[in-house]
C-alpha cells in the first residue's frame, strides 16, 4: 500500500532522513519507534507532504506522491492525527465530525448550515458509535478530556476515509488506563475499517502488544524492522533504544 524508496532529507548540514526505505503492506498495523531525534515525525511530515524529500520516492498504491501538496495527498487517501490534537474547540464533538465529513464530501459551503446534509450527519453518528464517543457527542470539543480530544482527532482523520492512517504518538500525555483505552480503540478501528495503520509511540509495552511489525529508526536511518519478537531480541536495538526505553518504562511504573 505504501512504500518509501531511499528517502533523503536534510536541513542544512543535518541529515534528518538517511537513505530510508520502508514497506507498509495493505491492511498492516505498524509502529515506528526510536530515540528522540531519530526522524520519526520527519518521516510522517514527508509522507503527508508537509516536507518534500531531497531525493527518493514515496509510493502510495503504485503512485509516486512525493512532492504533492498536503491536500492532494489527503485526497489520495492518507490521513493523519497529530501529537497535539487539532480539533474545533468551539464546536460540539458531533458538529466537528459532521463538519469533517461534509468537507470530505465537498460540501464546504454548507459546513455551518443549521441543517447539515443528512448523509454527513448519519456518517458522523456512525463514527461517534465507532469511537464510542456518544456520551460526549453534544459537549464542546474544548470541554472534553484530553484523551477524548486525542480520540476525536483520530476521528477527524478517519472522516476522510483514508486508505492509510498515520497516528503521531496517539497516547501522548495520557495516564495508563487512558493509553490502553486509546490503543484498544485504535486496534478496533484498524480491524473494522480495513486500512493500513502506522503509529509512532514511545510506550514500549504498547508497541510490542499492538503492532504487527516494528520499524526502528536511528539518526534518520532504518536500524531494524521486523515482528515484535525479532525486535525485542535484536542486540543493536537494545543498545540503541530498548535498554533506555525499558528502564524509563520500569521507572514510570514504579
């Protein structure tokens, strides 16, 4: 579904992405991990068109999308939820989802119509059920919990009916219970929506529990890629990242 072929990106003399090649098969569930500065968010910015690679190809379902503008890439089928939730604070949760669905349908002129299209409202209500957010449907987005705001951000990306969904640290800023609630929802969305899903995550326990495949970055290059059991036992990954990450995880639990 999505392939990166020998991607280079530098900022002045700093190489952010170094000869990076990755494959994300159709309907796969993959994690991107690595120490701070490894190039994880840069990778997402390249895929979504917020950055343009210096060289290399980004191929979505056989089409090279490198260099396209972000709105064009969204229309091609790539959605993204950000590390900091990007929502509509003055709208209710249902209004925000209805607006996102309406925009996807091309009904920009009726975005704030008091009687939005019935098809958009129906789809928004389906998404509320899918996200299990019906209890907060009529609350202002600014007044819902941090976890629900993050979940709504995922929903807004999902409203675009992506073939590939990118989640940038979906559990950032959450407590343990909220983290697992979020990732259980993410896994359910992946299963029911039959899409390719890629997430960046620092919680190693979640990564090993949820991901089918883990890609480890270091200094913008691919250090290792494989199933969780392969990555867990990889000496290079342990030395570069897992040792410190597991120590941090143990400290947080203590």
